């Protein structure tokens, strides 16, 4: 009787911002807002099966082929500062314990592990490289190790050396995470070559729904077919991680090493040719609000304003108030903002009750710049809903006590746990239909586009104070490799 393939499956996902004010703690992995909670072996398969996470796709692909899955520990935390030493060691220890138990029960043919690729931990600037080192130390070099990656991964030489295959998502907003998990599970036994870019791409310019990324991915597909490679992996890099290997990188997998290396060279050459196209296209908050108000008076669909620099998906705390203050100052009637992460203000609203008028010191917990407001409590919820948008469909959200408040003509969703504004249900669960608003404000850089761009008459990316700076070149880095350009150069 033929033995079934045994593949261990786990995950440790975090996108770490060297300059964000709040670190990622153990508690942030146990119960992240808007995504599956930490899973142990007994719960992982059912906990991820219907989720949008890569592991959900990997499970489906493995079961389609009759693979015996051996669950490990899996977890995710919303982007923030570097992972604390306690959290990193505790989660790594769980994964390695589970892996040891799996090996004691019988041989493993492969190890699938969901990674983000841009995790920093106290003491380990390349946290995924360190985790993979530990996995290799326990499992040995004969077991195939495969991981999907967020395309914001800083794909390091250590990660490439210690994993047999790395598959980044193709989209930003990330609507193909399950697909990446499926593909990773299907490509466990391929070989790799690697290359790196010499410039950074600002986060707002990395979106795969708009140029230049739409063109880059068309060219990537053409090169892969022409060179006969099975995977041409392109990771954008997460340009807030202060360590030498930070940056965009390309890798190819295929039966012919020369063709794989040529495919990497071809895509790098194309990316260098398009460098100037990745320069910033953002507006200051005051200008963005003024344009949104003017446009909303003439169009049917909402104007969507993206508060990119307080993006919880990039390491922001979701609680800065600069853009909100500008909306109030300009009296932006018919505006709804999602969301301000402020458990204290949410609790005060719940204590006061619906219909009450409250004075709040709103937000500003991360940067010391709250906004004093008088607001009416319009609606209270427990913060529970199920996401329905293209990126997060099926994911349960638990944002804790939540309040919808009105400040003049601006409505604000106040939550107790941070979550990037990437799904319309976070508005609908407090009684707001985003498509009927004049202006919708989201704390997000790009992920919002998957669910909000289809209803928007116009999208404006704006800059207000926050740690996820649209132009990372304004930050003070100390550990980057020589010659790396912190912003794309122009053609002039």
C-alpha cells in the first residue's frame, strides 16, 4: 500500500515597521482584529479552511491530492512595530515543538509555513530567515520547505537559502492569498535563483490594480512563459524595515538553471526601465479633502480618501486624527471615516449610550496628538461581523466594543482593536452603506481598493501625520545596504 504524503502546515505572519510606535506582542497574535486567531494543531485545519489566508488555499490543494496534513501552530498579527522577543520566542517554540511531535509520529515529505516575509523581531532583523533556520535545524535539509509570501516581503538570501520554494501573491490589494497557498503547495520541489532591485517602490505605487504594476505583471507572465520557468517570483519589499536585505527582489524556479537566471535578469531589466513610474502620487490632507468635496458635489459615487500614513496594514496604530481634523475644519458633509482605534473612547460611548452627546479625547494614543471633540453617539455594536469583500471574504472580525459617532457632518467609526479598512462590512455593521456616502475615508494604503475602488467615482491617496510614511526616504535608516535608492529616480 502506497504511503500518503505527509506535509506539516503552520504559519507565523507579521509585517513589521521599524518606526511604528507600538510593538507586536503575544496578545496581538492571539486575537488579531479582522483575521483568524492563533491556531494550535487541534484547530488549525478548520480554523483556516474557509478563510482568505494562504493556508486556506494550501489546505484545499493538499486535500484535493489526498495529502495527509499535519497541523502545527499558525498565527497572524496586524502590522505594527517589531515583534517582541517574548512573542517571537514563544511562537517559534510552539511551531518547533509541534514540528518535533510531527516528526516523532513519522517522516515528513514537506513543510508548508505561511510567512509574510517582512517580519522583524527584537534581536532578529530577518525574523523569517531565523525561523526557517530553526525549522531546518529540527527537520533537516532533506525535507522540502515551502512558503507563500506577501509581495511586500523583503526576500532575503537567508530565506531563499533555507526554503525550497517561495511564492509571493500577485495582487495588491491581496485578493489572491488563497491562490498563493494553493500554488505553494503545488510547487514544493522546485529550484531557485535570485536577484534584487536597487530602488524602493513606495507603498501606494505598488498596487497591482493600477499602472505601473498592471504592466509589470503582464511582462512577468510573458517572461515566465518565454523562459519556460514554473515560477517567476517578484516581491515588492516592505520599505520600512531597517536591515541590509530590505528591498524588492526577484526569484525564478524551473528545470533549467540558465533559463531561470535569464528570467530573473529579464524582469529586473524591465523593472529598472519602469523605475520612474513608481514615483509618488499623493495629496496633502487639506488639498485631498478640498478636492473630495468639490468632486463629490458633481459625481454620483463616493469619493474615497485613503489615509495612507496611518495604515494599520503597514504598521500604523489606526488612531491618528490629522485627516479627521481637516475634514471637520472644512465641514465635509456626508463623510464617513473608518476607523479610529481607541478603546477608551469606544468604552465612553458605550457607557453614555446611543443618542448621548459625549466629549472625547479621540485617538492619538500612538502619537500623543488626540483630538478633543464633542460627538453624538449614533450607534453601538460589539464589533463582530464577517467580511464579504474580495480580499477577506469569510474572515470573522472582532473589533471589540464599537461606536459610530457624529461630529458635525462627519461620521466616525470608533473601535477597540485595530484593523485596516479593507472591507465594506466594517461600515455596514454600524448601519452605513458606503456606496451611498459622498466621501468615504479609509485608513489604508492599497488593500482598500479591492472592495472600495469598484464603488468609488474617484480615489485620492492623501497624507496626514502617521508612521507609514508615503515616502520612506524621509525616515532615518541605519542598516540598509549601500547604493539602495530610497525613492525611485525620475527620467529627468
